[in-house]
């Protein structure tokens, strides 16, 4: 892949989690709604042709479960890196994760948490005043998916360097 080719970054906020008493944040599982919604996120990506070639995921239980349920819709499971930097990350931390993606990959998925995922998308996306950006700015709900088109290598990801192609919240 040469530097002028487009790359697609899909940013997924984990599905709705449960809040069991006494369970540390990183060990919180998905709740009933999350268990229904996460598979829909995977099917949504299939329907639009944005199944990732690689995944970077927070190691938190709810992100791992979201990924597992979403990936069940895909013909082939891509390689996954569970990256501690994604848990409790802000947008700047996540930009560094994106910049470190394999240059040979053209479509990547990042599975993370609020507010980092929203901060990342708002930082990378050129604000064209579109409806998708307005909805994203209003709220990036659980199971929310933002799809960004970047031109050039991952390492050149910077502020306003991407176009927001879509923003959706698939529900089961």
C-alpha cells in the first residue's frame, strides 16, 4: 500500500455494560442490552464492507466482550491487540495508538471507552458541518460506531486529517 492510499479507521465504543456491586471497573461485563447490541455492530460493519483487517481493543472485560460478539458476524477473525493504552485513554493517547498501526493494514478497528473514543474522532475528523458529526458531538452512545477515512500512512494521523464517513448506533 502506498502512502496516498486511503485507510479506514472504525472506532467502536463498547456496548452497554452492567454495574455489578463490588466489581472493579475493568472487570465490568456487558449488561443485557449490550449483549443484544454488540452483535448488531458486527453485522453493521459487514453490511457496509468495513470489516477490519486488524483490531486494537482495550483489555477491559466489556470491550473484549463487545469485540467477541461483534466479530462473530465476520467470516474471518482479524488479529487483535489488547492494548492497555486504550483503557482510560484520552483522545491524544488514542491518536498515538492509531499512528502505531501496521502500515500494511487498510482497515482497522479500535474498541474503547468514552470520552476517549469521541475525543479521538472529533480530533481526527474535518468538521464539514454534516449531520453525522452533529449526532456524534451530541452523544457517542454505547455501541456507537464512527467510520473515518484517512489518506496517507497511519503515522500521519493528525487533527482534521480524516473525513467522517458515517456514525451509527446499531441496536439489537
